[in-house]
């Protein structure tokens, strides 16, 4: 990788990561309103389960799930036949996907009660919650078709190096939901009416997502593809790659579905797990989406050029950049879990009991964050090589571990037990993928990589020590009895102090010397 390539990777990752953070911040505003208006009771559990499937798909697709099978095939066709060949392929893929989605959506509407039980089997003993979740699922289900089609077209934009619009488009869903929640708050709606309103808004947000991507395609390369129900050899190749690639890309989110099943046996636990996961997803989204959207085309290009050394340097660079963000985020989330949950959610129908259980789950989630980032980085190598079966095997191993841990651990609270299962699953997924890369001689961790990773760990520990000193001094300001402005200000001060301390120590210890990052792998 040349210095220009490295700079481009970092710049594009930053663009996508910042757009993702914008979406996550809007998601926080959305979830603060959901917690205030729905709390953590049966209505909240019903809506969250109904929203889980659309949100799972949004995360998988937003983190590059369709990029993995689509981009390598598209780039190969474009290299052989120009942009027009790539556009024809995109049109074929769009037409067949639209037909498949129409069938799947119709079946989902028909089988909604069984779909809900598949996501939260504990609702079998709560008929009212099951009925509400079924209604909300049917209202939100069209989102799946709209956003999947939008993500396919966004993959064409990403293949052409146009990352910004595709990265910003998912924020539309959160804006629509915030508007719907604000309307419900202004009108004083009951919890069940509020949940129904935002379930409808979910589908509306998906439609606007598709409109935004279509508009972007009309304004530049590769242009809007013309849908054609023609089955070409490229489509055969896409399907052969796509099924295992999508399953592999979805496994980290399927782990969260397993966690939801585990939590569904206790009223309120699904909501506690959801709110904890939402906070956990902010740092994970910043890194994972950037890696999934930007790293994949970079490695695919190096694979096409036969640049093995460049691929190894790119993996090293991406791993260090990812862990440089994940390590302090994990430490900060674990230490500040209680004040973060309190400041964000503890108001209205969200009680101190809800805060306590959500904070416990968040602290456990935080332990799995670095491993989830590692898994995302390592999986891109196999996606770029068009061999997604190995990430799929790693993901299935993670799912098996999640089921085993979730049903065998002695942790009493279902939400915390579910979060533990997820963290162990991420550890296994990252470890298995790292072992496979070393086995296949696609990557070799060496001493040049160890130095920045140790510096990152040392900087994160220094940050944690600083936070442990500063937090007691702000205890009164963080209390629920304090004014909301004081509470938010105190939490912001803690976060900024931790960020400054980590950045200073990271710079001092050599974790952030981009010149050294560019040399990683050359000296291994």
C-alpha cells in the first residue's frame, strides 16, 4: 500500500465512520424518546422485538453486507466491459432481488406471529405482548424490502468510490422515527399508540432511504441501472457468493438475536438488552461500518493486482486503526455504564431499576467490543477473495458459543446473561478468523504490529485510571436528583477528559504515529 493508498483508506474510513456516528447519535435521540414514552414494559418489549429484525437487517446491510458479494463481481465486470457492463449487472441484481423481496415480505406478513416467536420465544407465555409484537412487525416489515434494495444500489456507489451519500442515507430512518416520536409526545399518545405510530414510521424511513440512493445514482457514476429479469453468469456468481457472504456478515447480528431469545424469558429484559446494545453499537458502528464499506474495496483491488504484501499491510493498518478506537471505547463504556445509561434514558417510564439492569448488560457488552472489531477487519479479507465460507464457519462457531454460554452460565439476570453470551461469541469469532488467516498465510502478526497494540492498551489503561480518579468528584452532578443540564455536562466532561487523556497517552506511547502505521508489515 502506497502512502496515498493509506491516506485514502484512512480518509474514506473517517468519512464513512463519521456518517455512521451521525446515524448512531440520531439513534440515541430516538432511543431516549422511546425509553421515555415506552419505558421497559410489555409494550416496549413488543415494539423492540418487532424492530429487531428491521434493525438487524439495517445493521448488516449498513456494515457492508451486500458489498461483500456485490463489489468484487461488479469491479471484475467493470474492468472487463467498462461502467456499462457493471450497470447492466446492477440492473439484473436489482430486478431479481426486488422479486425475491416481494415474496419474502408477503410471507412475513402472513407468518408474523411465528416470526415473533422465532425472535422471542418467551412471548409464548405472554399473549398480550405477542399480539402487540405481531401487529408492530406487520407494520414495520415493508422496511426490509425498501432498505435492502437501497443497500444493493448503495453497493454500486461504494464500488465507484462514492461513499458519502450511501453512508448518510441510513440516518433518514432515525430522523423519521424522531419526528414520529416527537408527534406522539406532543399529542400525549398512550404507549401502545406510540409504538404503532413508530412502527409505521419504520417503513416510511425505508422508502425514503431508497429514494435518496436512487437520486444519488441519477446524479453521477455508475448511473441508475435499468432493472432486467435476465439471469447471466454474473448473477450465478453473485448468488454463489452472496448467500454465504450475507450469512457471514449477519452472524454478529444473529448473535444479538440469540441474546434476545435468552433475555425474552423475563419481562423488561428484552428492553434492557436493547438499550445496552444501542450504546454498544455506537463505537462498534464507527469502526465496523468503515471497515466493511471502505476496507473491502481496498483489499479487493490488492487481490486483483496480486499484491500480497500490500494486503498484509492493509490488514495491519486497519486492525491498529480499529483497535485504537475500540480499546478506549470498551474501557470507557465499562467504567461509565451506569452514568451513561442514567443520563441517556432515566426519565419518564424508564425507572432506576431499568437503569441498573441496562448498565449491567452494557458493561458486559463492552468486553466484547475489541473482538467484534477484529472479526469485522479479518472477515473482509475472505470477502475480498470471494471465499466467504470461512467467515461463515467462524460466525456459526460464534453462534454456537452464544447459545452454549447463554443457556449454561450461572448469571441470574437474563439481560446480563445474554450480553455475556454475545461478548464470548465475538471473542470466538475474532479468534477463529485470526487463526484462519495465519493458517492460510494471508496475514502474519509480527513484532511491528505488537508495538502499537501494546501502546493502545497502555493508553487505554491510563485513561481508565484517570476516569477512576475523576468520577467520584462528579458523583453529585451525575446523580438523578441533579438538574438534567448538570448531569449531561458532567458526563460530557468525563468523556472529554477520557478522550484527551487517551489521545495524549497514545501519542506519547506511539500508538498514533501514522508514519509507523504505514510501515507495518514491511519489517515483519
